[in-house]
């Protein structure tokens, strides 16, 4: 095991990276549920077709932005 590589990650920053990654996965899963499973929301009068698609797109884009942010944070840490 390479302990020198593990030492350069601060515990707080690593937990922040893990939190951002988990949140990104949650938003992407919400996007997939909203866009690919319309029958799940069939009996809900609030989430109609247009709102469901709009929320799915927004959640997907936000999830991808979180993935990019976490990736750039970790890449900057690797370069140091």
C-alpha cells in the first residue's frame, strides 16, 4: 500500500469529495427515474409530463455539474 499517496489527502477534503460524489449520484438517479419511468408518476396530479421532464433535465444537469466539480477538485489535489 502506498501510504505517501494517502497522506496527501486531508480527511475533511476527502469527506467533502465523498459527499459531493454521493449527492451527484442521487441527482443523476432522480433524473433517470423522472425521465425513464413516467408510469411511476401516473397517479400524481402535481408532477405532469412537462414538469416531470423539466425536473429530470434540471436534476441531470445539476448532477453532471456536481460530478465535474468533484472531479476537478480531486484532479487539482492530485497535481499538487
